[in-house]
C-alpha cells in the first residue's frame, strides 16, 4: 500500500490527481479524485455509471486495453503515455504511467500552457500536427483529446515531442471506433478539429 494522502499532487486533472511515484522517478501515479467520486458516481445522478462493473476505474481498463492493442500491432513508442500497471494506494487504486518531463525536468507543460505562453508558434502547430499524424498512423482509438491532455516533453533519452497523457481508448458502448477504421479516423479528425479550435481561441484571447 502506497500512502499518497499526505503528498502534494504534481498535477490536478478534471478527474484525477497525479502524484510522484515514491520508488520510480520515471513514473507517476494517477488516482481518481476523491471529491469526484460522489459527484460522478454517487447519488441519483450516478446510477448509470454505477452499473459498470469497474465503476470509476473503467477509465483504467479503457486506457490499458488501447495500450495493449497498440503494442500487439507494433513494438513502437506510442503517441500516448506508456502504462506500467496498477498499484494499491490509500486513495484507491492507482494507475502507474510514465512521467513525461519538460526541458527543465519538471512535469511536461500542457498544450494550453504553451499556447498561452507562445501563441500559435510554428513549432507548436507543426508538433501538434505531427501528433495527429501519429494517432492516425497507429490507428489509436480516442475517447477525448483536448488542450489540457496534450503535453510537450520527453521520457528518458527520447527527443521532446507532443504526447497524449490521457483520453485514449474505446468509450462507446458499441465499440464502433475499434470495429471500423473509417469510423475511428472520422472520430480522430473530429477531436483534432476541436483541439485546433481550442488552440485558436486561446491564442486569440492572448493576443
């Protein structure tokens, strides 16, 4: 059992906290935010979500399934973070994933931070386009992609690159994206178009 409740999170997402792994500098631990459990899975509003056997941990299964599916096809670095496994913590089941760091050694900055700082610089637009190409080339199934779950960094000796830190895996009850490459391509293009709009809006607000 790893104790995280007295540790300051490295980051806070919409659904999860990100904590440093106490034994692995190359990894972080993601846990479902306790305040989101009641909001999403408690009360009358959460009755449908509670029907899923894995409940709040369905996201772990979704991402792990997509990670395994990619590695089964080709042994390459994925355009999303590597998943190392699961661990018991005092905040519930934790997901252990690779730690993507920026040039300064801290957690890699998210795309919204970069656009707010640099606007739509050529290297940002070209890098995000490159991520989009990689997602299409590897036929990655996306559940979500937005300006807050894309980061720019590296792991180990890899070069700096844009990488998806969550939001991958089949979310549909009927797995249309997994069943149809054409449908999946259309879904990826739709999510990328939304991401591009978010970038443009943020850049315009900064100008």
